[in-house]
C-alpha cells in the first residue's frame, strides 16, 4: 500500500482532556496500545489474557507495550515474547514512558497498584479498563463465615463486614483501612475510564453496583474466540466412564475462595461411596498448608498430589492425564480461563454455581454446574460428568460476548468522528 500523508488529530476524552491520535487519510492504519497492569508473570489467568491479547494485537499489525509495577524474571507463556516494561512507583517516570510511546489508547487491566498512575496517563490518551475480578476492599466479595457471596456496594459498612462476616484478609485494622483506601482510588479511576470491559455478565453486575453506568459497560470474550466458537470447534469430550480410577484435576491459585477444600471433601465423599478416585492440585498460595492439613484430617493424603506452581507452557500435560477438571470456586469467579483451556483438551469440567462460571455453558458442551458450596452435590456432579450424563443448563448461563479488539477499533473510529466535528 502506498504511504499516505499522516496527520495528527486532537480528540477530547470523557475527562475533557486533549489527546492525540494518529490517522492516515481519515482512518487508523496501526494502533499503538499501551497496556497497564499491576503484575506480569508466567502464572495466573490475567497474565495469560495479557499474553494472548498482545499476541492477537501483533498478529493484526498493531503495536503494544505492557507497563507493570511488578514483573517476574520468567514471564513466558509461549514461544513468542512480548514487550514488557518494569516501571517504578513514580508518576513522573510513568508519564515519561507514556509520552515516549505516544499511545493511541491506554488499556488498563484494572488493579489497585496502578490506579493513580492511570489517572495521570489519562491526560495523554483515552483510557479503557478491562476488569477481571470483583472490585472490593477484600478483593473476593466472599463472606467466609458462611461462604456467601457479597452483593453490597463498597462503602463504610465494609469495615464492619470485614470482621463480622470475615471477608477481610488481615486482622489488623490499619490494613483493613489501607485496603479500603486502595479500593476507593481504584473505583475513582475506574469511573473515569471511557469504557469498562468485563469478562462475564456476573462481573458486569458487580461493577454496575459500584456506580459504573450500564451504557459504558461491555462484556468481552476473554478467550479471543478460542473458547466461545461453539462445541463444533472443540474436540470431542473424553468421557471417563467406568474407569478403574477417576483422576480429578484442579488448576489455580491456592486460596480460600478457590474452594479446593470443597473438592477435597468431595473426594472423601466419593471414596466413602466406594468410588476409586484421586486428584492433582496444580498451583500454590497461602492456603496450601491448610489444605495439606485437611487432607490428613480427611485421611486422603495418598489420594491427593500437590504439584505446586506449573508454568502455563507445561499445563497441557496435566490436562491430558486428567479425567475431569474441577473448578470449585466459592467466590464469584468472573470467567476462569481454566474452563475453556480444559475443554479444549477434551475434558469435562465441573464448576460451582459461582460468579460467571455457569456462563460457560452458553459457549461449549461438557460444562457441569454443581450447587454453590455443596459437597454432596459436587460429588454427584463429578459422577454425572464421569458417565457423560447430560448436565442441567444453569439459568444464569451467559449469552454472547464481543470481540475486544474489534470493539476497540470501533471506539477509536468513534473518537475520530467526534474529532472531525470539532
């Protein structure tokens, strides 16, 4: 294509600040997208999403850089590397980096550590946010006294519930206040973003109760089409049937809200019913030692293997040796990527009715939903999945999710049209 003359157009964002966007003969040829995140490494759903998002952008001819506060020395998810900059907690250095990069758009992968920096960067370019987890001081929206999901908007009453409903992560009052302050800053920045993208209908509802207007919310496909193309694009389900031993797999961060304790109790339940069953726990975290103690208490140490952290590049081997993957989250898991990852390897997936997990039923077969925090029902649902019994479609199964990159192009196009009228 012959080179066209470039022109810089000035646009006005929601905050009323001027920002520049490069255009060629009235249409954007290549986008420079600056991504901002708290952390990047070789583990975690958000980190996997950032890697896939960056690869998709590069594949479509766009350029992108990722600016983070914390980066692990090893941060590969595949053979391709992506540009990641580690920037100190200094606003001037963040501004200097963004000015050198001159982004058309800033994509903030919402996190409390980068909220104040994103607020400053919004003077340079439009900002959209992707939200991958519920926004609240404790970060989980889970009342651990009864394992109930919190549906209250963030406010002063959170400090009381931090202790009375045990949703808090630390007993010290100053840490609770610090968490509330961080969350307040994050919400302030989130409310000023031009658009807010969430990964599930469930998460969208949680964001809406925090004062984000529905017309600014979008629900996008966090698999970039790899997990929502319908069952016809996926391999056939591998139904274990009447195997000598059923092998279960959990993959994820080891925390209370991930619900591994319910999986361990379900294993005990199945063993008591005469089923031969074993399990592998892939991941690590603060709750791991408590889970090992629970295994001893339940007498299932020989049936459960703790594999620790496994890089994303090595996960397929674990999926391939499993019969059923279990996602027993009791917190409102937004749209765990382990579900489509497991299903793409032909595995049935059993999830709790929590957050956006049941919504995967709208996009693929082989997803079984157990009652929230119900050990007996979880064990029964695992049995149903093992024999390929048709699962009951959950009433909260989701609908369509938009293509994030296509929508971002449309957003930039809209900005250009607005600028043309100035």
